[in-house]
């Protein structure tokens, strides 16, 4: 199944274009939403120390968030197709405002875990709708809207840990309250600036994602993502514990990780794809990530190795996230939003145990979570290579710029 892609170069697309205020309002809210990915990294240890919780209990902040996000992906299309994009965006923002504030006011880790689950629902509703809203409201064409959206994604991923480290230096509660305030500002801006958009002519069926998984290509890519998610969320949720550094230090480390992830996702992945092919580069980036985790496991008691391994992993993850997203879009003859929902459901809901498992294993041996993460990522390479014939058609055409559906799926894949 080939893809018709908008060109992102040319006079019409390179000239400066003034965007409506509604576009900037959604873009601002998107930055804050994407910040939530790494915002809690710098405060994981302070939460555990001040609330007397073990690493496995604290990493449940990621598990509850991932599980609800994955399950919610099954209903975001159903909701937005029936109530419209603006109402869906506002509902997502309102949920984040409430649950982020509740998390900041929590007295136990269990309460934070529960409120992070609610946060996951709000984030799923928002990010699944934000791109379509920007594309519909932006001037200068689809390509410029996607560039703006990807810029918001990159800024949010990179600055989340930095903001979390800065605010977390005052209190572990501050990052939660900060997100709540910023999202409240975004909510007011969208109410005032974003016009209502027409609803789709045909509502989305809740069974569509499950039917899509009957296609072997989509199932292959989804299982691959599920396996490497164990490595990805081991890195994200567990690494702050063996690093045992202050909030500023953790924030800067994951800021570097986010910068490389954003750079490789937007700029490096397309170049490598053109040079070596989609499936080959997916397998290579995953293999390099598995090796990276293995090195971190072998030298888990050496902080410089953990720091370098964490930062450099952003290169491998950014390349893979972009390419595996394209594989999702072309692996089954279904609507791309449906393919994205099915893929996100499998990788997030299925991989939700990874953060908790990493924390639990780390309580017994510091290096063990990294070894398990490396093994699962290596298994993802085996699964991908064994079924590469299902994706062979992807390397028979020239790659290009992302379509709106692909950019949205990249967002779902990062979060």
C-alpha cells in the first residue's frame, strides 16, 4: 500500500507563514502535553524517599499512565468522531488539569499512581486529536502544519525533564502543580481561540482497532513495539534510581536524551531510511539500543556509563520510533487512525508492566532490569526480522515527508 505524501520543500512551503492564534494555542498545549513524558523522571527518587516507597512502587507512576493511555486509544476515535475535535481536546485538557493537581496534593504513592492513570486518559484524548486540529486550522498547507506539530513534540519531549528537574528542586509536588497551571492556561486559550470543527461524516467503530490486528503485518509491528517498550520504559522509569543524582542532574541528563530523540526522529531517520531502507534501519536501531542497554547492565555501578548510555539511546529510539510508525501506517489496508489506535493499544497496554517489573528487579540486583530490557529489545529484533517479508513492500518505494496520520502516530508512539 503506497502513501501519497505532501512535499515539504518549495517556495510555497519555505516562505514565512503567519499562523492563526488558534494554531499557536493548540501548539502550546501540545508542548505541555508532551512534557509529561519525561517530567516525572527527575522526581522519582524524591517521591520514593519522602513517601517511603520502594522503586517498584514509584515506577507504577509510569505503569498506570501507560495502561490507561493504551486502553484509552481504543475510544479516542469513537469520542472525537461523535463530539468533535474541540470538545475532545478540552475534555482531555480538563482531565489533565484536575488529575495533575490531585497528584501534586497526594499524600501517598498509591494516590499518585491512581491520579497518573487519570492523567493518562486526559493525555490520550488530547494528543489523539491535537494534530488533526492543527492541520485543519493552520495556514500554509498540511506540510507546514506537520512541521509545527513535530516542533512542538520535540520541544515538549526535550524540555519535560528539564522543567521537572528545575521545579522538582523545590518540591516533588511542584512539577505536578506546574503542569496543572499550564494546562489550565491552555484550556482557557482554546475555549477563546479555537473554533468548532465539523464532525466526521461517519462515526468510528470501537471494534475497528481489534479487527485491524487480524492483519499479520500490523500485528508483527505491534508485537515488535511491545517487546522493545520493555527496554524503553526500563530506561525511562528505572535509570534515575541507579544514577542516584539530584533533580537538576537527572533533568539535564534526560534533557540530552530528549534532544537526541527529537533530532534523530525528525532529521536523521528520513536520511537513514533513504540510504538503507525502512525495515533494515528499524532492526539496526533496535539492535543498537539492545547493545546500549547491555552495556549499561554490565557497568550499572558506573554512573558515567549510565549517563552516556541514557543520552545516546535517544538517537536509536528516535530513528526507530519514526520508522516503526511508518511501518504501522503501511502494514494493513485500514484507515491510518485505526491502525495507529490498534498499535498504540498493544504497545502501551501490553507493555505497562515494564516499569513496575524494572523497579521490582532492581530491588534485587541493580543491573538486572537493564539485562531484561536488553533481552526484550533483542527479542523485538528477532520478531521483526523473522517477519520482514510482511513489510518488504515498504522498501520498494522512495520515502518522503510524513502525512498527518503518520505524524499523529509518531506522537502516540513517543508518549
